[in-house]
């Protein structure tokens, strides 16, 4: 059955341990450990051995979403400590300057489609250029980003048709006009449900919706409404 879970960053800003505490005892079997800010990456990686992750049957890491170009090699070297774990590494493609550095991850590197603030990675055609540089990379479809770029969800259809064979993870949230993640609305649920039948059943879902602990199960149910063809674990 499909797994569903949360991004640690959505639940507890810059505090992955707090996010794990919030998920204990919940029907959550997937986890994305978020290090969106460069300063979060090293402490998270150094703390992995101390974490009890037995609750989860799917785990990914979200790489920093912004850092100076001169830090790129250092970020890649830190992330390389995850290679033997084989957890997907979710990457915003606009941080790539030296693609050769990132090719070492192969399919473990999971490129995410971008929101409209970014200059690349927003559409299927823009993603194709990225995958030309990273031919073995996998794909993370962010439904909220796709809807913000194209409210008809046609671009999400194109992405799935072009990159279904690469698809390894899905992000789900409402994304505002200012590119902030929010809880699912009726409009986003309706839009996402139109695309859901195109998704393979083996792809994990990660919610990026900022909710309090008492709303975790409710938001999972909302995700089920948004993606009604999914079978959840």
C-alpha cells in the first residue's frame, strides 16, 4: 500500500526532532527530513544515528533550497554521506551550477518542479533541460507548485506523461500567490483529484502543509480526498 507522511519542516520550522515527536503514534509512515536552509544540513546529518525512524517505511531528505555557488561542493559532499542509505535527496534544480557534482547521486537525486518565482524547472520543457544534465535523476512532482504555475493542471499532466518513469515522490500542499505553503483548500483538492488517476500507486506522498499536531490526521484525510485513487498505508 502507498505510504503518506509529512515534511519535518512543515510541522516544525528548522526543528526535525520536534517534528518527529509530533508524528509519534500517528498513522504516518513516510517522512521527509527537511534541511531547506544550508545551516540545518550538517546538524541534521550528524543527528541521524540518534533518531528512532522505525515508524517510517519511506524516508527522504530535502536538500537546502538556496546557498552561495561557492558552497555547492561542500553541500554535495555533506549529502554524499547519504549515498549508502539510498534515501531520495529532493533537490531544487536552480541551486545546480556544476551538474557534474550532482551526477554522483544517480537516481537517488530527486529533482523537484519549481514555483513561478524560479527561472527554471517550472514546466515539463524546462525540466527536460535539467534531466538532460542529470540523466539518471528521479523526479519529485510538487502538486502545489504545478498548480501555482498553471491552475488548469495541464502542466502537471505533461510532467507525469513525460517523467512518470522517473517519479519517486509527490509533494502536496496549497501554494499561495506569494509561494508560501498552506493547508489544502477545497479548490486545491479538486484540482489535484483531476490529476491523481495518472499517478502510479507505488509513489509516496509527502505533505508540506503547516499544521499543528492535533490537525495531522485531519490533513492526511484531506490528502486522501485530493488523491482519491491512492491506497494508503
